[in-house]
């Protein structure tokens, strides 16, 4: 059975039997969709991969201190900007989670 390394709410890696649904860049602390055009371009240009991380879901990425990508999650990014970069850009309750 395959195992995947994901990042938890505390920012530490753990092994999971399921792949992540959200990707991120550890150095810039940005998260986004797995099919993000900006991430794909950076990977194709030979960068990014060394700092690539994965999360089980969006609330986990937020709780780990990552911000939304402006390119693939523009609405979430705008909400993050309006909040002054304090997080709270998603309705964690809709995931059955507390992002605090």
C-alpha cells in the first residue's frame, strides 16, 4: 500500500495512506490546488519541487500557517488580504474543523 507524506496542522510531516488534496510551497508558505498553473510552471522550469509539501485539506494548510495562492485561489487570496493576512479565509466549520 502506498503512503504519502503530508503536513499536519502543527507543520510537521506525517505518513498517510491517502494522498493530499492541497499542495504548498514550504519556503513561501503558500498553498493551492494541485493543478495550479503557477506551481506547474515553476516545476516545469526546474524549481519548486524541493520545497513542495502536501496537505490533507485546506483547513490543515491554513492551520499550519500557509496562505492561499493568488493565482489558483483568487477569492480565498483576496479574503486573506482583506483580513490583513491573519488567516480565517475559509469557513472551517464547513469542513467540520476549527482553524483557530
